[in-house]
């Protein structure tokens, strides 16, 4: 499908690996000019080579920890200086934060500083240009609203969903859409290194989970989320805004 993304400027945070990396590759294949943000320069350089080897234009590489004070301003200045602005913004940032019932305030603050504040600030940095040009796509990666435990990640990502819904109503008339994508268990480094060892440490545990929880009976891949993100970036999705879409093989029971 021709998505009409040729020449669009796409900024992807958390692009060093997983969903962010697959999204950057796919958008580049569709002709977008990519800007990739991450903390690991070697991984971003590897991504840039992979994109150019396949005929895409070399990404603008931004090595930043966007949870740090003043990082967003540096990202904004660099991107506007080199590209003039952003048409597509993929807020892909976060990390699982399982908490106890009594958790220090500092841990809660850190969860919001990671999962909620950077997407909000990145959006605010580039939103005015989108509204002025009467085109923009903002896509936020979020987490489930069916938590099984107290979670700093789930809670702060829920705030992101509510913020995105409110924002979508304010900017729709300017041709800017705002949507959320909620991945299920897609096989990324974070899932392999953190989620699996804690929740499904053995092959038998994994098989039991698949049989009881995932109707499709297999885990997903980062590309499954990237495909949806690319569609949401396109003109094909121009009448779709304020939505939250799961990519989880049918895992979640809520409608």
C-alpha cells in the first residue's frame, strides 16, 4: 500500500532498538526522512547504515537522554535547524516499573518523568509547526489499562492516554491527529530481559501463558506495532484520531 509518506519528516524517540527501530526502518522504506533519538550512539549509527543500505536517506541522529532537563530544547533546536520541523512524531519511550503498595515518591516521580513528561514536551516542541502547516501525526506508545499489580509504568502511561485524547480534540481542525498504540507482548530486548524472566521464566510458563491468554497462541514482533504506526502516519488514517489501539494478538479482554 502506498502510504504517501515520501518526504515527510519523522521523528522517532527510543529508536535504538525494538519498536522504535522497526518503525524508523519502515517509515524510511516508505520514503520518510527520519530523525532518530536514543541514548546509544552505536545502535543509532547501526540503524542509519541499515536504512541507507536499503536506499533510504540517512537519518538525523540525535543522541540524548530526553528525560534530562533541557534535553528537549536541544532536540528541538537540532531538528528545526537541520529539517525545519517535524510532520510525524512517534513518542516511543518507557520502561516497566512494577511497584510495591508503598513505594517512595521519588520512584513515582521518576516513572512520570520517563513515561509521561518526555512525550508531552516533545509534542509541545513541534506541535505549533504541525498546526501551521495543517498536517501532523502524533503517535504515542502506551501500556495496558488492565494492570495485574501496582505499576509506575501503567499509571503514567494511562496519564499519557488521557492527555492524548484531550489534545486530539484541540488540534483535529488543524489536520493534526493524535493516537495511541498499545503493544502486547512483542519480542523486544526489554521483554526478553525484564518481563519474561519475572513473569514467564520457563518454556512451560510461556506455553501456559500463550494457551490461556493469547488467542493467536504466539507472541508478536516489533514490526507488528511498526506496521500500525506507519498506517496511522498516513493519509489513509486522516479521519482516525483520539484513539487507542492494541496490538496484542487478542490478549486484552476489554473492548
